[in-house]
C-alpha cells in the first residue's frame, strides 16, 4: 500500500488502478476471514440476568487479580473498572490462596446462576413489570405478558439460527440508549437503531475536539496533525 501511494498520480493510470483494486479485494478477503473465524455469537444459552452478569464479571475480576499477582502483564485499568462496577474495594492484604478461594466461590456462584437462569429471568421480568406499573405507564400484568412473549420469540428464532448455522455477527438488531432522565430505552426499529449508532459514532470519533491535549500547540509542533513527524 505504501508503495502504491508513493507512485500515485492523478488521474490514476489503468495499471495502477488495477493494483489498487487487487489490494482492496485482498483486504476485503481478510476482513471476511476474520468475520468468519472471530465474530461468532455464543450468547443465548443463559437468559440475560443482572445477577449472572455480575457473577461473570466477578469471575473475570478474580482471574485478573490472580494473574496480576503472579506477574502476568494484565490490564490494571480493567481490574479497577470491574472493581468499581461490582463495588468491591481493592484489598491489598489478600494472599494468592485468598484470591484462589474468592475465584472458586465466584465460579460456584456463576454455575448456580446458570442452573436456575429460567426462574431468575422470570423474577427479573416481574420486577421490571412492577417498576413499569409503579411509574404509571402500564399495568404490570400486561407488561409482563408482553415481555414473556418477546422473550419466547427471541428464543425461538435464536434456536432456528443456531440450527441453520447462522449464529454469526451481522447488522445490529437492537441497541439500548440512555435517556436524558438516565432511564434506559431499547430501540429495535431500523431507523432508530441506525440513528443511535450514528450519534454514538459521531460522539466517539469527535471526542478529542474542543479541548484535547493532543491539539495543544507544543504537541502539534512536535507530533504533527497525523503523527508523522520525527
């Protein structure tokens, strides 16, 4: 690619254009291969539960703590993020045996949640329905019935996709957004999902504008706009 860039003139000669097309085709083949081998969806075996999510994160936390204690090059920031999410303050007095014991307890809790995921899921949906009724939006029984119907449809079609070997990544079917009042909304319509993703990408890719230290004059002088200076 660098060689082609160094040879480019405008308009592109036919021979150079053909080499660019071959390069683009090779890049697309690599992306397709990565998509096939890496992005496989494995969710659905366990119902979505905040309890199970916390149990999985707890297992991950203690695995990372143990690896870090053993000298492995682990992401300390990820450990801190997990501790904050789980509201588990750092305890420097824990020995390796203590951490192993905590990890074993977390694994037991995780397996327990998996074994009773159906009952926990029903309890979770019932709590959501009661919260909806308390907010004065809809009767709890009606909301619970709707959620149960949607969950049954999702499970059915997930099983169909699994049987057909189609449990791979594709277009986003739904997104969850945070409203101005900090409540959560689930978008499933095509237009709503696309707008939410576009807005998220714009915010992500423009987050350095308007105050980033990378745009300070002394860094711009030393690094350059594209990081290509000496």
